[in-house]
C-alpha cells in the first residue's frame, strides 16, 4: 500500500509537471481560439524579378513582423482584421500595403531599387537593427556590393577572401581562399553552393576561390549557434546562394581583369515565369605569361568555371530551380601536371502547402576530383562524389513561432586514389587501385524560432544524424605496428559501421533595450568525413575519407555568449562575442605517414582532442559616405593528440593570438569611391629546429616541440579606387584600380633553414615572401 | 584597345613579386640530445658514431661521446665490445653482418644506457641491369644535364632477387654523373611491388643519355629501418615535388635506440655498382 501511495504521489507530481509543461508549450497556441488568417507571398526586385532574401514585413500597430526566407517567401498568421504592412529592404524603396484580412491571402510585392543607394552606399542589405533583434548569433552576412569594393589579390573579387576580414574567421595562409573558423581546421567548414556541398573551394593552388561573385546573390557564414537545418561539419557553414537571373529583361555584364575575364548573361525565357543566368570565367595568366615569355609554351596554368541556373514559376504555389556549377583547373608542364575541379548540380522544387507550410524538395549532385599526369599514359586520380536528397519544411505557425523541420540523405562515394602506370614496351604495367569507400549520411531535424516575450526570443532545435559506412569493401583491423591482423569483406550495400549523433542547437536573445541585446548559444556538431592533408592551407590534392571503424567521427561542442549594442540610431553596430569550443576525435598522422595511395592510411591516423576559446570584437558603420568595419579576435587553439608532441597540448598551426582587420570605404562622389583594408595577425604556429646533428654526412634538424615557434607577424594594406564610367542609357562601365600589399611588406610565406651560399658552413633562415606590392586593374561592364 | 594595353602592362609586373631574403630568427638553445649513427652491413663489421646535438646556428662541430662501453650482440649468441677509435667513432672487429640475423647494440653512457636492435634480412643479388627507352618526357631540371637536347633518353631497368618468403623493404639511391638526385632516396616495400622472386625496378624519373656515369645502390632493410628512412625522406622533402602534397610538419625520425635519442642503429644487405652507360 505504502508503495502504491508513493507511486500515486509521484504520478500526481508527474501529471502536475506535465500539465505545466503542456501549458508552457501551448502558451503561444492559446490565441488560436480567435479566428485567424494567413497572408503570404514573395518579395522581389522590381527591375530584375530576383527574390529578396531577408526583406522585412512589419506591422507597426501590433509590433509584429517577419522576414523573407532564402526564396524570398514570407508568411504571417494574424487575427482577422485590417492591417498596414510595411515592406522594407535596405537599398530598396520601402512600401506599405493595406490588407483586409478576412481570408487567407497571397500578397507578392516587388520593391524598386533605391536610386539614392548610389549616394548612400550601404554595406548591408539587412534591417537596421537586425543584429539586435534576431536570434542569430555568430553569423556574418555579406552583400555582393560589399564584396565588390573590397580590394583583393590581383583584383579578383572573392567571397572567401572577404569573409576572412570578419571576426573569428582567418586565412589559412597568405593569399589563400582556405579559411579557419573559431579554431576549426579547414576541413570543418561546410561550403554550400545552392545547397550542394563544394569540396574544394580553391582555384590556382588556393589563391582564388571557385566562386564567381557575378553569379552570386547572398552569402552567409555561421560560426556558432548553427541552426539545426545545417549539419555534417564541425565548425562552420558557408551558405552561398546563386542569383536566379533577371526575369524582366535580357542583361549582360562582365569584366576584364588581370587574371581572368568574366561574362554573365541573364534574362527571361518567359517573362515573369522563367528566367536563366549563365556566368563564366576563364583565367588567362598563362596566355599572357607565354606572350611576354615569362612562361614556357609547354606550361599549362589556367582555370575556368561556369555557373548556370534556370528557374520556372509554374504558379504562385510552385516553382522549380535547376542550378549547376562546373569548374576546372589545369596546371602542368608537357606530359606532367595536375588538374582538379568541382561539379555540382541542384534541382529544387518549392511548394506552398496551404498558406503556412513552405516546402523545398532538393536533389543534389556534387563531385570533386583531381588527377596527376605522370608522363606518357601514366596517371593518378582521386575524388569524391555525392548524391543526395533533401526535404525541408518551414511552418509559419504564427508571428511568434516559425518552425523548420526536414531530413536529408546523402550517399557519398570516396575514391581514395588510383594509379595507372605502363611502360612503352608494355612489358611492365602497374596499377594500384585503392578500394572505393561508400557511406550514407542521413539526418532529421526540427527547430523553432520562438518569440517568448517582447524581450526574450529563442531559436532551439535538434538534429539527429546517422552515418553508415557501407560495402562493398574490406574492413581491416591493425596491430600496433600498423600491420593488418584481421580483415572482413562486406558485400555491396552491407553495413560496415554505424555512428549517430544527437545534436542540440540553441540560441537565446534577451533584448536589454531597443539598442542592445544579450545573446547566448550552444551547438553540438558531428562530422563524419575527414580530410587527409599534409598542408595547412587546403590544397587540391587533399583527399576526403569517411569515418570508419578506426577513424571515429569528430564531435564539437560550442558555447558562446555575446553582447550587441547599436549606437546613433543603429548607424553604428558594436558586438563582442566570446566562445569556447571543445573538439573530440580531431585527427593528425603518425610521423612519416604516406597519405597518397595508402590502403592502410587509417592505421596511421592519430586522434585526440582540441580546444579553442576566444573573444571577437566587431564595430561596424553601415551607412554614410565613410563606412566599413573594424574587427579584432583574441583567441587560442590547441590540440592534444597521443603520439604528437610527447602527448602534450600544442598550438594548432593556424592558431593566431591576435587577428585584426580594418575595412574602410569612402564615397568621394557619385562616380568614385576609395576603399582600404588593413590586416594584422600573429604569425602561424610553426615547428622550427632547436638544434642540429649529423647523420650519414647530412646535417639534420633537431626538434623539441610541435608548433613551438611563431612565424613573424603578418600585416598588409590593400587599396582600391572604384571609378564609374559616364552614364549611358543602356550601358554602364566601371574601373577598379587596386594595390595589394601597398607598402610592400615582406610577409613570410615560408621560412626555411639552409646553408648560406655566401658563407658555407653557416646556416641561415631564409624567408620566402610570395606577394610584394601588386597593382592591378579591372574593367567592368553592364548592359 | 586602351583597356587591353593597361591590363597587359599591369600583368607583366605580376610574375616577379615573390622574393627570398635572409632574416634573423631566435631559436631556443636546447639541452643536447644523444645522436647514434650505427650500422652493420652484410659481410662487414659494425661501425658506430656517437655525438650530441648542437645549437642550430652554432658553427662549431658537435661534441662527440668518447670512451663509453659499446656492446654488440647477435641472435647467434655472439658478443663483442666495439673499440673506440677516437672522435666518438667505434668499430667492431669480430662480428660480421650475416643474412637472417638480428643484432643488438648497447651503449652505456654516464647517466643512462641506450639499447636497440635491428636485422639483416635475406641477401639480395643483382640479376641484370639494362636500359629501355624512357617513358614520357620529364621536365628539364638542374643536374639533369643531358635533357635539353633532342637525343633519345633511356631509363634504367634493374632486376634483382627478392625473398618471396618474407616482407621485403628496399631503399634505392641512384646517382647520375655523380650528382645526387633531387628526388632523394626511393623507398619501396613489397606491398606495392609484386613479390615474385625477382624485382624489376625501372624508375622513370631518372633519364639517362649515353656516356652518363650511373651509380646504383640498393639496400634491403627490415621494416623498422625502412620506417626510419621513410621518415628521414619525409622530413627532407624527398620523393615528392611541390604540389604533390607538400611536406608535413617537421619532426625527429624515430630512433630504435630509445626515447629522445636521434639517429639509428641500422643493418642491411646491399647491391652497390657504378658504371658508364654505353647503349
């Protein structure tokens, strides 16, 4: 009896608790008792018909609003009544629409670009106080306009170089498009182009990114507080959206630069229904180099890429998008050389169920491969291929709750490497083909963006990820000497290894005043793919491999707290964010590991822990003649891997204690502007010798600590002068004159220790500086 | 076209911006570590050099370790004390390198004792050496003096015996006209060569012309020694050129003589031949 009583008490408590929990969850549903209707639609550009991402729809009278999603779609559910909708988007003329809401309605609005934009250059398309009000944290958004004016290496506008000027994001090495985010290695960044993963984002050995800015619409990078709809990489998500193409009139734009030329064609196929965009780029440094006898005629050194997109609006509820990217690099001499490239393809179908449920169904293809030509018929190749299917829903339940849920299933095929060698006389031929590896990576997620009170809002969610390494293939186990001791063969489709991850995500925003807020976030990420790389900067020869029974998935837990404050009527934004990140199962190699064509590379991978913590300061002036930002990051990133550095903690090679950027743009007049960036950072952590010794007649270096030294501090000033040509009715041109490394700082790309040529027997440190002062010019046109 | 002229002028300045210069770097001075360079070769007695590491920018010769007791043993139960010849060099007299034998080395320093072992596997024998027309065209490079002419090029083809009953590990050192190759040592193990009793090795990166002096050394190593030389090649940047994956973070190749010891006690049987190429 006593037991029963206890049980009864517990049951009562449980029901009471359950009741309150239910009450809490239902709080936002209570008002549903009133009669409500939904208004939805798209916000587009009046001139080009492009969807506007992040446009604001606001009803001042009831202090309620929403923003458009990636497809320009919005939905608002409100009690029956009469409302005045204010629609705004920075750089466009705001408009108001009166709506009598007595039934579900569709209201699509086209905003006209603001002519004043030319006078008041804005470096953002966001709502003025969005940084304070949104539940986004650790997110940087870039407009293409911003990217346009920032001076970069050899005048090539570059998304990946520009994001490196943001706090918490730093360059992997000089001039490189490889980047690290909050202490995560270069392989921990998920790079999406129209939702398709891009595995190698670099052209010309990493000096240029594969993204042609002319074809892009929107760029967002998530450093922390990563929403539940993203997953698969441990540190960050770079989400890039391609433009849809002008659906009002035919347009062409392009430019001639020092390294490459580009051309974009776009226009309607059926006006307001179907449009296309094709954008291409080809470098010609090789052609020019040969012309001025700097490069040998047998030398190949070029890249090209093509972005193409087609969209078709079937009706107000259905729209289909086809987009693709194809890029290739070729670098070589005669019969020898290497080439690499990405291909992606995306098919998407947007459908609106009822008035509140937005659906996006996606089928994706992504391929990355690289190959070596080794003379004659000899060659080597490696790569990765993805086929995926994705379903995303956004449910605009009411103005206080927007839910996202969906699933993704991604089938990876890894080609770790194949080598074909044959002699002229055919007596000898060798073929080394490593077994392909297959994996199915799946996830389901749910998240809700909830306005809890007038001051408190939250974005919370959970992602469940599942990873299956599949046959056909062998699974090996190894002894301490890395010799195979056991092997099992798995048939096609048979499960070799399963991993799963439960990944909670949370961002809380407490609005302190109209101009300030306090935010906190937590996210857990799982990564089931690993990049085999010997370089720190991300090179095309890096090879991807899946998690296996030996190489465990990486998991990262990150907490972050930030204070956001705007000054002068939101004209000046300030934020400070601090973070701590714990990384489990990060990997490195045993000394002397052969990465290429090694079927047993798994046995040579060491795994351990990493940690990173830091503070990011950001001051941004978005409006006025003088605009730009200052960012400063103070951070520390360390790893501890058994088998390296006597099992002690050591600095990650990309650890930079101080990382400082200033970006300034000054509009001189309607036709010209001047911009400058200055960057300063602590040199990368490196391993230098602390002694030397003789072995077999050679002088060898003696190392006492991994990454115990620092490269010299890095700093550089870049300048750009932008000049618009005279206005023609249907034609406009502009020039960009830029100077990279304006004061010719000799930043060290590498430091090597070698015997002095002038004083034999004496060892000296030799610095290689890659880029001195580099002037460049580009000419752009638009009609 | 005006635009094009401006572009070409600006482009011509691009290719000359990289530069190298000598800079001052402060390197920590480290506590000297022991360096062992010991070796026993098939048919010969053991040799050993003992020294300490020195400061990196120090030009003086490193300190040698003299008059310590060094004992060599083998798996047949034989033992000998190596004689100190002076200047940190020690020499064996009685134990001669033999096939399929394991050797142990013990060095008794004042503050610690170092011990390690190594093996000579089966003896390898040269079967034939020939030249075949070269596969593909190698880019011209310094030291490859005959490559810029249009005469036919050849690559060497070496055949030697290989024990099919064991895992074999080889190191090849090929010199052309007495110049070391920029490719460094070539290391190959059975796992990437067919273990059929005869190894045919024909490296395409060496291209020869008639009249070239060719020096071929092939060492048969045990697994651990192979790993050591593999690490040595790795930190020397040998084997791979730029763009072939780059060099890993530098480290000390792992010695078989104990923790925080540099160098190695190695053993091998070898093929060593020098000749002038006459077609």
